[in-house]
């Protein structure tokens, strides 16, 4: 009873701020509500409208494309930077701080800066390249541009955990591999990467969830355009709820996003379950 009493404050927070909102969203998915008029029960109409809506299908595809663009580059770049920092070269401490700064900054503030960088006229990037490219208004370039900003802002987060994972690998294991004749490349792929799998699992799960829920960067840079090429699920939920004032359909979209994240996370867990080594002693 003492243990449960000590857990009570946290349990209250979980129930009030996590479980209750989930139940409310599920309930709202069967209602019609515009935030002003009384709620009206509509049965499965919201579900039918959302699941047959081509615009929502486009949002799913755009979000999937965004995740595919971000996750591999972000993970590989984070691991590469972590390996460099782990060598403890002069100035490594300062670079650790520099890489993490974009991650701790407000996304909307960063969006204002990147809007200026990507501006077709007077933008820093076009001035540097000596060209005139509409990075955020060209349909083929908008999503890669948003993905690039996301990678830039999140790579410090990934690097931080990979640095911690590399520091946790006992040096004697790496030294044993070198004594057996393994070169740096073989040591990295055959010893370091397998022992980093717990860290890789955590990084991939959190990064995938974050990428599926991306909103701030899209809102600051493109607001879902041009031609809905950056209309990710989170922005579609926001627009449906607070621009179209259709809380019922927005709730359905949120539940679909939640279900996708559960399936993806369980898939990652099943994949890594037998490929993870925790005992490094």
C-alpha cells in the first residue's frame, strides 16, 4: 500500500492527461462537433468519411514519404557524428553542445529562420548557390526541404544517445576483436553496431514516432502546401479540427495515427527482440 500511495501522483497524471484524453477522442470520433454547437451523435459517419477521403489518404502517403526521407539519413548521420565525437578529439565537447542546440530550440522559431534561408528572393541558400529556386513552393522540393530541416534539428538528439551507447561498450571487447585481427571496419560492423542495438532500437522507435507526428516544422514552413505535398497527418488533423471545425473527423484521424504508431512500434519491437544484447559484462 505504501508503494501505491507513492505512485498515486504519477498515476493521477497518467489518468488525467493520457487515458482520459484517449477515451474522449474515441468518444468524439462518433460525434459531430464544431466547438460551438451541441454535440450530435453521427454513428460511424465520421469513420466512413475519413477512411474514404482521398485527401486523408494523401496525408498518409505524404507522412510515410516523410518518414522514409528522414529516418535513414537522420540515423546514419547521427551514428556517424557520434563515432567522431567518441574519438574525443580536441573540441569534441563544444561540438556536442552545438549539435544538440537545434534540438532544444523551439521548432516554430527555427521555422522562421529556415523560411528566410529558403526564401526564393533574398534567401541565404539561393544567395550562396547563386540561383533562384523556390524551395518551399515547388511541389517536388517542398517535402525534401522540410525533411532536411527536420534532420538538421533532430540529428543532435540521435547523436546524443549514440554517444551514450558507444561509451557503454567495454573497451576490452573492442580490444579483443583487434587482437583477433579485425580491422577498424570489421570491428565497427561486427562488434560495435551489434552492441549498439539497444540504443538503435530506442532511437528508431522515438524517431519514427516523432516523424509520424511532425507538425511544427510543416506549420512554420509550408502549412501543408504546395498542392498538399507536405500535408502530413498531424497537420491534417490540426486543419480539420481548428480550420474546418470538424472535431469528429479530426478525432478519427488521430485514432488512425495512434493505431499506425502502435503497429509500427510493435513491429520494431518484434524485429529487435532477438537481436539485442544488454549484458556487456
